């Protein structure tokens, strides 16, 4: 038995509907997954979470665009550092 119900798109109103529309537009999809539907039980939390996620997506995309313009040795070192960091090689 669920403690909260998911807010379906058809039932969304006000701020929830606005955030759902923004999610679909920015992610170029017509689907809202269950994560967002559950957060919609609290519209303020839904909006705050989406705003933070959206900023991370934007920064990640910007970072990737900038990296692709860097010299080859910079990109190779970045790949090495990222792999080493994921394996916790740097303590």
C-alpha cells in the first residue's frame, strides 16, 4: 500500500503542471517518469528539485562542450584523472 499517490499529468494543476511541462520541454520528451510524479505531492519540493537538476544538466552540457574544444593532451589527462578518481586512486 502506497503512502503517497503519484500525481499523473492529467491530474496536474498549477505549479505541478508548469514544472511537468518544463521537464518535458527541456528533456525533449513527452513522458514524465515516476520520480517526478511522486515529488509532485509537494509542489515546492518538485520545483526546487527540478531547478537544481536542471542547473546540473546545463553545467554538465556546458562542461562537455568546453572540453571538446581543448587540446588532445588535456582531454586525455582529464580522462585519466576521472577514471582514477572513480577508482579512488587519489585517496
